[in-house]
C-alpha cells in the first residue's frame, strides 16, 4: 500500500474537478505531496510546520503547504500550486497532480464566512530542493506513508478552548515529535482511507 505507484493508481479513481463555483465564500487549497526516493520501500508525504504569528489561527501547526485563493487564481488547483511554490519553493505542475480530496471546512472566527479548504494530492518524480519561506514556514519534514498507515504515533491530546476541555485525535510525527491534528489530521485520514 505504501509504494508510490500503488498509491497513484488508487487515487486516480478519485479524480475531481479543480474549479471554484461562483458565489462561494472564502476558499483555500493545500498540496499533499508524495515522493519515493530510489531504493525506498515506502512513499513519503511532505508536511510543513507553520511559522509562529500571533494573528494566525494555525500558527505553529503541522500542515500541508497551501493557503487562501487569490482572485487571480484560475482554479483551486492553481492556488495549491502557487502557494506551494511561495511557501517551500517546490514547483508543482498539473503533470504532478493525482487527485482532489473532499473539501474540509476550517474552524475560524472570520467574519467573512466559513473557510473551506480543498486538498490536492501530487506526486514528485524525483527529489527536489526545499526552500522554505521563513515568513510562512518554520520547518519541513517528510514522513513515510507506511508509518502513517500503521498508525504510529496516533494518540489524543487535551485542548482547552473557551472554558471546555476536548480530547482530540492527533499523530506525533518524528523527527521532533511534531503534533499533527485538526484539519490536517482529517485530510490525512481521508487520504489514507482512499489508498488502503
């Protein structure tokens, strides 16, 4: 299941359009990027740790590269490609595109409406240099898909929010014991379900 060619075949069945319906509220797109290095027995999935900013609701979180749609973006796929280039210097193209995953509503306190995030899956044919934009990305990491599929590091953590405590699912990723949770966790689970 963790080989890139197998994952690509399973994701090809998902397909999906790249557009944005007129009159939609705020939209964003992210890129779930896969690679498989020569001699590796598992594909790897790329994550970023977002830079710390006091007004960013996802400050410091583990995420896929991506961001809000600009009016000049011809599609959400174009948003994911542009944002990835801006954040980490990876030049994705439609040739790298595998599938669109289901939209994920983001929890925000925005007065502009509910932000909806669309994840797109890409596969790189070779290793590429990563050039993080320090304003947006604190660090990057590649995690073997086989490790994620086995559920390694899966646990829960307590989040105190507005006077209540919630037990939320998460994954502790190595190296560095990064905590992946929330919206990216939901996207990852959808991706893993699609390729099982």
